[in-house]
C-alpha cells in the first residue's frame, strides 16, 4: 500500500472506530438507560409489565453492546494491519464491513412478533453510521491495490 493510502485509510479507520463507539453508546443514553428502546417496546407490547419491558431492553442493550465491542475490535485490528502495511488489512476491513453492515441492516429492518421493527428507527439508523465510514475506508484501502496475476504487463 502507498503511504498516502495508508495514512488516509488509517484516518478513516480511526474515524470508524470513533463512530462505532458513539453509535454503541447512543442506545444506552436516556434516563433510565435505553429509554428510547423501552418506549418502543412499550408501544409494541402495551400489555407488558414494567419488568418485561426492562428485560427486553436489557436483552437489546446487551446485544447491541456486544456487536459494538466486536465492531471496535475489528476496527482496531484493521487499523493495526493497515499501519503495518499488511495486505491482509484490505481483506479484514472488507470482511468486517460486510458483516457489520449485514448486522446493522438486520437491526434496522428485523420485525418482532408485534409486527413492528425490533428497535426504534433512530437506533437502527445510528447503527448504520459506522458502515458508511467502513465503506469509504474499504474503498481507500483497495484504491491503489493490484491483484497478482492481473496487473498490466
């Protein structure tokens, strides 16, 4: 990888890491934590007790927290590989982008038994933000690459 490509990609990967951390924290905001999710669950299941709503919110927050933590690890690994000029950085970043985007789209569109989306639209959309940065980072990583055997002769 070229130095400028490495520098640009490193900055983008750092921005992606920061975006992932913020996007992971946003659902936990509110008083009590996860109040936007709690409101969404209460709207979908008006017969749920406060304890049932709290259990559902806890499950969502744990799932989102785990996904966010794994995403942060993927950004860090891709960043370390990029800074050490490893070709694997492209593949790791691409795989992480594809898996992360699939999970974010799933979180955005999956329907629960109430017929509504499992998560509020705002939480689902925030979850897509790291994918936008990821797409740009992956494009930057592949920008000046050549595939062995296919380069111009």
